[in-house]
């Protein structure tokens, strides 16, 4: 079971890493190395994937709450305009 969890985490981390490949590893003077990130993913994937999923879920929830608040404000403004 642990092996399956580890493999799923590695696949998720590699997908996230290579999705932003061009943005992260441009031809700039900093000399970023995708090999070091690959080694880091292999060693820490078991903790990186759950953290990334949790942070993504928190961001989505925050955006949904903000959209709900904005929609409520919009609805209140419409009813106030109807009264006047």
C-alpha cells in the first residue's frame, strides 16, 4: 500500500513539475537544473503531493467563498436599487 501511495505521489509531482517546465527552466542566467528537482521529487514526493493538494483545495475554497460573498453583495445592491 505504501508503494502505491509513493508511486501516485511521484506521478502527481512529476506532472506538476513538467507542466510548468518552460516557465521554470528558461534560458536565464540563474542556471536552474531540472535534474535537482527530479531528485527532490523522488525523495520527497510522499509529503509534497498531499501538501500541494491541500493548498490547492484551500485556494479553491477561498475563491469560492469570495465569489459567494461577491454574489451576495451584488444581490443586495439589486434589491436596494429596486426599492429606490
